[in-house]
C-alpha cells in the first residue's frame, strides 16, 4: 500500500470563512493515509485525476484477457476437431488398404453357375414285370435359389425332364453311372422321367451351346435339344409309354431364356459293350436280401436301392462322402447315438428309454474337416403299456437322429425326428436316402425321404454347425 498519491484535490467547507474551499493536496502520502483521512471526514470530496484512465485500462485489459481465453477455447476446439478428423481419415485409409489387400488375396470371382438339378433314380416294375429305372426330380438350383424340380418351368413337363438331359448317378459321392432322359410321363399328377440307364459310365461329351449366361444342365453334343433318342424304352409301372404326338414329348418352340439341362446320350466309346434297354438282368443290380417287413402302412420298397443323380453343365470334381472310422470309434459313437435316440423316443412316448430295433447308422464327412456327421434311423415299440394304434396294431415309433462330432470328440445333436405309426398322417417318418452335393461347392448335403401313410416326399438339408437347414421340399408322391 505504498502507492503515492498525486493530483489529489480536497474540497471542504471552511466554517470560519463561510466558503467552500478547493485546494490541492500537497505532499505525498500513501493510499492508506488518504483513505483514513477521507473516512475521518477531512475531505468532503476526493477525486483522483487519473482514475478514469486507470479504469479504462483495467477494462481493456479484462476485455483482452476474455478475448484471449475465447481464442484459446476456439483453438482447443479446433485442435480437437482436427485430431478427430485425422483419426477418421487414418481409419478410412486403413480400411481402404485392408480392403485392397483382401481383394488381392481373395480368389478370382467364379463364372456364374449354370443350373444344377438333383434327382433320384429308382427302379419299378414295368408292364412286363421287369425292373425299369425312372427319374424322380427333386431340386433345381438357379441363381442361388432352390426350387422343386417337379414344378420348375413345368409346361406341363418340368424342365428337369427335358429329353436328352443327362444325370450322373452317385452313391455317397462316388459316380455309379449315367441316366439319359428320353421322355417324361405323368402318373397320379406326378411327373417322372423315362430314359436309358448306363451303369459304370461316368463321362459324356459336352455340347457347344456358346458362352452365354442362360441356365443349362449337362447335355451331350450328339443329341438335339428337342428330339429324344430313336430307340424307345419301356415305361415303368402299368402306364403305357407316351407317344411322340403326346403333349409330354412334343417339340417345343425354342426359347433363348429357358434354362437348359445337360443333354444328349453317352458316346459309344464310353458305353459298355452292350447297352440294351433296362432289364432285370443287365441294367438293375440284384435286389438285396429280403428284410423283415415292418407293420407300417407303407408297403416295403421292391428293387435295388435308389441312387441320387445330379445334372450340371459345369464339370465338378467328385469325392466320396463316407467317413472312415475305426472299430472302436464306430462302437463308441454308435452307442452314444443309440442312447440319444432312445432318450428322444422316451421323451415323446413316455416311460424309460426303449430298446431300438432295425438300427441303421451311416457316417459321412460332408465338410472335408475329418469330423463325422452321423445319421441313425431305428424303430421301436415304446411306452409302458405298448398302446394300440388306430388300426389295431401296436404303436411303432420311428426315430431319426443326426449328430456330428466336435474337435474334442464329443457328439453334438443336430436334428431329431420322432413319429409313430398312428401319427404318420401329420408327422412323416424321416428316412435317409444319401448324401449329395446340391450346389456344386464340393460339400455334401443330406437327402431324406419323408414317408407318410399315403405317400412320400423328399427333403434336402444342409448340415450346419449346430443344426440342419432345410433347402427344399418336394410335393407329395402318392403310393402306387
């Protein structure tokens, strides 16, 4: 408080003279002295001549400080925004570089796939009593979507049954022969293919149809797109073969947008020494030994086991799907799967786990990972009192379980289906047909027959990590 006071004047009332006197404050003093004298009433009015300038300077200084703080805040905000922008730009650049590296490492895009059809070759007795093959269309894959091949592009004959279409039969991924469609017929509102079965033939020359984007199945170059082979073949069952003038075999006008299948007949060089029309002695393998007939309403299948067949214009490498396991592994996994199936039946029928009969177990390696996908099918008379069915027979329970092994060797359930002889009207019985590559990616899928009390249908499933995914289901095929 040692600040000097200058320019200070004193205005006070002089009682002796009776006038107001204004005189400067002489000498120097401290602000404290001046304040004490002012408070003591020695001065009536005190004014410092430079105070206004000091106040203005102080106000300017405070304003400048405020502006400086505001500038600092703005600079800080701008710096934070710039840092965020730099981080965002760096992230975008890194993502672009990663995408470019992934694009370089990724394999080149595949050519758009042609159409791919899956069918089933089964043997039925013809009018002469001989076993003759016929083709049952199941699925048709086009542009990543699955369709019921018995209905796709039906006008009225399905596209999968065009004359000259070649199907390659498979037995668990191993080629078994070729089936060349020569015609189609309709039985009980269901279309079947009639053709020539060539066992052991696994190659066919391809037709040069150009490099367009139309869907086509596998066809040979020796046959035209509209005319079937000249040799007739006996139609299956009691249905007489369709004449060339019928609507099922009449040539149709050319449509460039209509999908095409693999067409033609096998070349003479690839055929066996004799390739006559199918008969019980040359074309059909001998029937398996007769099994004990189950008291189910569906009659047992007569003839060789059906074969899954595929038609695709693009040539695909095939591989066997069967899983190679040792004896100890087979016994352990089969026992665990039986216990799992018995528990599923007990859960639906009540009572304790029953004993399983007619157990069929098949193991596949569908994903080339050396992990088994196992399918078990069995039947049993379950329940404590063995209840009678609606038709006076003991209630037979049918169970199908699909499981896969994990890396640690454990068994993981993927699918389970339980039905009985009195439930077949609403819950079909699942029966494994075989494994097949439905989309040409060299990974196997499972084809099941869905058997009811009035007929059967087919369902194609893809095996996932924890469950089965349905791909397509066909319409019902009535019993004949």
